[in-house]
C-alpha cells in the first residue's frame, strides 16, 4: 500500500472498536500514511511518559503523565532537558495535555481512566515567571471543574466515556476533548481561562473512531489538530476553518499514521503554520520522543490517486 492512498468515506474501522451509530463528520477524507515521520528528538528516561507538548522559545516543552513529578521540561533537539520548571503546590494526579496563549501556559490534570475523578484541574502558569535558569520553582493558579453531564462516578476502568486528555486554547477560551473508552467518540467542552470553578456542558460530539489523546489549535491557519490512536495505530484529525463550537467544516482529514503502528501517541503541537510535532511514550520498540510532520506534504500526496 502506498502512502498516497486516500479514501472518501461515510464510515471506516481500523479494528476492534465496534461500529458507531454516529457517522464520521460529513466529507471526511482518510489518508493512510505508511512512512515513519522524521524523528525530531528522542527524550531522556526522565520524560519516558511524555504526554502533552507545546512549542515555546524554539524548544519542545513536555511533562510526564500520572504519578510523575509536577514538573515541566524544556527539551533540546538533541534530546537533553535544558530547563526544568517545578510547579509549587501542584499534584500530578494524571497530567495529560498542555496548551498556551501569549501570556500563559495551561497544564491539564484531568486524566480519568477510572471515570471516578471529581477533582479535574488545569494549572495556569504565567510565562513571565519562567526566566532562563536551569531550574525554577513557580507558584501557579488553578481552574477546577467537572463535566456537567457526568452523573455516574463509579469506577469503570477504561470503560467509561469521561476520560479527558486533550486541551487547547481558542481565543479567550479553553477547549477540552473527551477520550471515550466506551464508544470511541469525543465531546467538545468550553471553559473560561480565569481561575475558578466550572461545570462545562458538552458543546458538540463527533465519532473520533478511536481514543483522542491530544489537541492543538493554530490561530494562524485556523486549523485544529487532534491526535490519538486506535488499537495502537496512531491517527491525527485535521479540521480546517475550525469554528470552536462544532466539528463541522469543509475540509476534514483523518491521517492514519501506519508508519508508527504499535506506538502510543500522546501529545501534539504546531511548530509553525505547516508543521506538526507529535510525541510518543516509551512502548515496545519505540523510545519516548517527538516526531515532525510536514502537514502540507502529507495532504498533497494523500489526495493524489493511487
């Protein structure tokens, strides 16, 4: 199979998750990309459970997920940790994603594999406090929330639809995307950026046909990117002209990263208008690290006839 194969679909399955009653977004185009992306950097063992990503000051910033230290790492292209930010007063129950705007960084402690968490948190870190020291301790504010539509908080390990691992900025709001273990869909929620307590209602739902683990919106090109995996075949959803309230758009793509099969993709961020960086945890033959994708090249090749 060549990486240029593309399918225009009403529904497409990669494996064990059963077919859903809700179709994929209308007009979705699926690209099967067989090539292994360019390695940007392999991360040290200290960041082996890397989850979210941002691109800031010409560097990747990341952290570990559940049980890791409440620390943010700046990693060079050589894979060295060149700066560590220790978040005072924070816990890493299950950090899962990170996003930023001009003035602040937002770290999402809202992973919920068991489905029973009522202490979902987003830490708000002012960029002005980071500085350039190798190690810095920073006090942060926090946003506390729970999903208004969740009524059942019983333990349902990896069988619930209220896990969340994806966060991005959109204008003056924060957007969250659920990771539905049960039905493979994703719900969109909207939060304010000010510290406080919130109970957001779902704004929209779409059939992600897999587990969404990261999000990044690029205001320069108006494009939302969501990353995840299905049966450990990673995918990226690309929604152009994203409106912040729905999953409806003229150009929607699902890129199946077949060349990274058996990896666990967790983080995604834009390096520039045309380039995405994605991260994988340490798993099997994959070392923890980041890969770089030329999105325009993939979409251009992917829309050619086989």
